[in-house]
C-alpha cells in the first residue's frame, strides 16, 4: 500500500498543499491591519503608471485589504482593475473628494486606512516601505499621533506649494519679504509645521514648541502649524468617520473643487488648528505625478 505510486502521489500532493496553506497563513499574518484606499476619477493613464510603481515594490503585500474607488466608472477603469486583480467600488457619477473619502472609509474592513489618490506614486523601495509603514502604524496604535503623513519630505512632487511659502516667511531674502514676515506673525507661525520638509535641523526654540523629533528620526507635529492633507495619509478609520468627515459635512468650505466639497479646504480653518491633533511625519514614501489632464 505504502509503495503504491498513486497513494504516494496523493500523500505528496496533500503535503505540498498543507505547506502552501501554512505559507499563505504566515504571509497573511504578516500583513498590516490596514485598508489601502485609492481614489480615482477619469485618470486611467495616471492610475496605471501609479499602480506599476506599487507592483514593482510589492506594496500591496503589506496590506490586509486594497480598494480602488472609480468615480464615474468607465470600461477602461474596469479593465484596469481586472488586469491587476484589484477589488474596486464605483459610482456612475462624480461625488468629489469628500464623498469619495467617505465611501472608501465606509467600505474598508480594517481599523486603519491609507488614503491615496491615483497620482500618488511610490518612490521608495520595499525595504523602506516596511520601515515607514510599520512605524506609522505603531504610532497610531500607541495613540502617539492622530494621523501620519506619508508624502515624501524631500521629493513631494507636483503641487506642493507650502515649501515655497515656508521659505518666504522663514527664510526671507529681500527687505520686502522680511517686512511681510514681520507684519504677518500668525501666517508665519502657521507655516512652522513645514520646517521638516525644508530643514535638516528643527531645533530652534520657536519650532520645538510645535515639533518634536523622535528618537527614530520621524517627527510629531501639532496641527496648530500643519494642515490636513487629502493624499498619502494613514489614520484610524473611526476617527476619520466620526470626527473629521462629520466636521466637514457640518462646516463646508465656500471654496469647492469641481463643484464638490474638498476635505482639505474645509479643514484649513481655526477648528483644525485648535484641536492640537498630533501629526506624524517621517521620510515619506509617495510623491505626486499626474499624467491625465
């Protein structure tokens, strides 16, 4: 019986299947309890270029769940999701950034959500992703921060104008720039949180009031001096759904984006600055590069 080649084949097959099952279990247990949420709207070229940067470094292997939201979904969107084997949710019409963020958060199955957009390219290797994501999650789990920024500090990409503004108010070159910085102290103070994006050394006294460098090398910044950002942030899903988005719904900004409410604009307000939310800020992983216009 033991020498029967058919029985031997079956036993060997069962052994291989059990080993594969154990391996899959181990791999699944290594995944972080994070839902990676990607928002997209009429940008298949940009999204595919972004996804290629993710697959190159096996980014999705870090997450327990990945969801793409296609607003005004098209056949091209569906083909793209099928090509990469990704789960998606969709709408037949545009619901804007606020609506999209809320739908993604409500669709997520994990306690933590990573909010990305279709043009948030990954620019760091797998080894750095492991360190940055684990550190960000640990800070959140230990209640050290409320939200963790993952847009790259040194290579933030397109449409990151706060660095220019910081330099204008904190490193003025002309007499006019120096006068403007002197005449607008509150504006100057609100830009202090951008210091880690510009300076290696943030040990000046007026920076230390709001920015604490951690022994691991990342920073914890007070929301009094650093605004909310829509892209490349990790936060607790419950915090997003019960505190952040409800405030936006009740206090919409008069400045809409494509006719829809924008979370970033609505939270650029005194309420956000007065909450003293703690914002984590490390090296970062993602930059910003758009191909569809």
